C-alpha cells in the first residue's frame, strides 16, 4: 500500500496563504520529508463557487519536481478534454525528465462536480458542454499523448485531433509510458479506465458533505473494469478520502481487501481551515509512519 495526498489547490489569504503557488510547491517538499509516497493536485482553471486563487497544477508540479527526490507527482485529475494533447504530452515528458521518472497523469473529462454537465469552467470558454462529446475528445487525446510519448513517428487522424508523422523527443523516462490513472465513477467511463494503468475514485469527505463510494461499491466496479480488459497485476486502484482520526486500521484493511494500491488523504482549505494547520497535519506523516 502506498499513501499520498490529494490536494485541492484552492487557498486564499483567509486561510493564511498569500502566495498559493509557493505554498503548494513547499507543501510537496514537506510531504516528501514526512514520508508520503505521492503528491497529487486537483486541476482546475477556477472554481465557480469560491473566489480563490487557483494556480496551474502542472507548473506547480514542475517546480516541485526540482525540489524533491522521491515522491510521486501528478494530478487527480487533469481534464485532458480542454488541453491540446501535444502540448500536455510535451509538458509531462519534460517533468518526467526533471523528476527522474516520478510523474503520474490522472486524467478525466473535467467539470466542477457540482452538476450533471461540465459546468461554467467549460461553457465560459466556449468549450463543448456535454459529456458524450467530451468522452470522445478524451479518448482521442489520450491516444495522441501515448503515441507521441513512444518517440516513434506517429500519425493520427481523428475527429478532433490530427498528427502528421511527428516524432517527439525527449520521451518520458518511465517505460513504456508515464502511468495514466483514469478518474471515473460511471460505468461507461470504467471502460476507459480498463485501457490504462489505474482507476481513481473517492470515499467519504465529510468536510465537503461527500459520501463517495464504499469498498463494496468499489469492488463491484472493479469487476466491471476486469470484465472490459485483462488488467495487469501492476494495475493501480486509487482511493481518495479524508483519513479519519480513528479506525484508520479498518480502512486500510478494507482497502487492501478490495485491491486498493494507493490511499490518498484529501487536503483542503475547507477541511483544515488554515495553511499552517494543513502543513502541521501533513508533517505527521502517513498512517504506517505517523
């Protein structure tokens, strides 16, 4: 079992955080020093429900890569639907080089999570506003990204993206590619998760009033993933939730029983109140060390 942090990157002076970018960069270093295995950021342009500073996730992770040596760095999740796949492929390959192979791409369709559609974060910029279209865009984007990471001449002729015999260098250090974790809950999206390297889902987050899914539900969805594809033994199952103060051993036992490989503790201003309290909490370290 590996233990990481899933950090909501929305902070403000009300939380005692003046420079959110430096705060998050330093948080990644503190997490590594405390023994956490991974540091993952949400990836949003802005929040429609909160006027807070939200820096670019991959810029923060690039800076963190230069300041850390061991901890894995990534997003949970990046909306590959609103990023040019060739640019994202180049950014991540570069950060993988900087970090000596510690990048993980959490990928999803995007949206605020507050309604059935992708929300204002998409519609405000004239982006497609239905998940059926976004699903098609995501599938093509991931094909382009993985194709360019191969370092071989790559051709792609899709509905949304075109690539005409391009060879990308440098390639990622990790082989055969940077791991891709798919964020999904709906059964149709689990087919996408089955094609890649991991599945990201979530459990209870009391501070946000989110019940998430329980281990029984997780187990049932894993059966679907395995039905779609014969997944390798190295396949990751990532469960993000707010670690409780009590009975954590029961959560660990339950997670291991259904094949979870990563447990991510959700860190947010909503939960911790201030940046200082969040850092003090992180410094306690993960369950097996703290």
